[in-house]
C-alpha cells in the first residue's frame, strides 16, 4: 500500500506552535528541560528562524526548527553578514513515520529556506556513530563533516558508554557537492579502520589516497544495550580516528553502505567548503 503524501509547512501561530510543543513531549517525555518551549518557538518562527512541520493525513508527525546565526565569536570583528548561517537546532520525527522520508522532506524545506534568503550554510551536530543519521546527513543531503567536537554536552557519568562527542555537519546548500549527487564513486577508497578479533582499530591516515573509508557499527544504540564494553571501544575508535583524519586535511564527504557494513568516506579538503 502506498504511503500517504507528506505535507511540509511553516508553523507560526501560537496554536500551531503549541502542537510542536506537544509533539516534542510525545518524543522526549514531559520533562521541560528537554523541550523547546512555546515562547522560544514563537521567537524563532517570527524573527528570522523557522519551525517546519510535517503532516500526514492532517496529523503533525515531524518537526524541524532552526534560526539565523553567524560563524563569529565575541572576540573577532568579522561582519556577521559575511558569515551568515542557519543553525539547525532540532528535528523530531515520530518513530512510526520513519519510513516516510519525513526527515529528508524537512531538511529540504530548510535548504530552500536558506537558498531563498541567500544564506550559504546550514549547520548542525550529530552523533557520528548513529549510522542512519550519518547516511541521511552526508549521503542523501550532501552535508560535509568538517569538525569533531569532544564532550559537546559534557560527560554523563551515569551512562559511561554514551558519548557527548559530536560531528559538525556543514551543509553548503548551493555547493555543487549538494546540487549533483550522481557522480560519487568510491571503489578505490582505502580502509583506515578494521575490526580485529571483534574490536575496532584505527589503522592511521593513508596520505595521498583519493578517498579513505572509515567503518562504523551498523547500530551502535543496540550495541550499547547488548555489549557496553564493545560500544565503548567503538566510541574510543571514533574519538581517535575523526580528529586524526581532519588534522591530516581530509573532510567527511559521504557515507556508503556495502552489504551490512557502513563507511564514512573522507576525501582531501579542496578548499571550497568555506565562506
């Protein structure tokens, strides 16, 4: 049976945005510390940001919010207009609707928002070991991993295998890398990670290779429940590999699947993914 069509539209009124609050509660629970409240959503939606809703048969089933920002620090004097970006803050999709490509539809609406307003970059962070998110962000959308941030949210002592490390995804919305996703072949990629005796091991950077492949587990969240020490080993592997590859002048430019395996693809930084 064909899935019903997905409607994406901007939410702006208090009633619409209250629906967004309730959707967050369904997904995250009722603890308001995890929820973007109505007054913040109203400011975001009406002063340069956006709150997009995804509807199926009139029901709100997905949500994406973001706001205008700039890649500047208080200490520098870079004009904000020269470093404008959209900060993509949060996306929520009800689990039962994940096969509807809701996330992809929402992100494309966000890309169009950036293009319509002349903003070259949409940026966000995500857990680099969640394979399905990595595949969406880098392969389907064409975002590029350009930095690895350790303990982005601090260390959670109650969950020692869970990681606050995040990969910074930069989506250069008008870049040819995003506009044309058809010419990507990585058959000649060199694997820089291996699984030996069940344990992941980073093999080091192969300088000069046109593409480097870094394997990640197919479902790290399930692994964290079934084998916490092994999940921790994958976390340590990622913490070693990503910074080393970035320091060597590579960017994470794709994610590919080969059978049951998932790999990040790193290619040399050509200098075009910047303001």
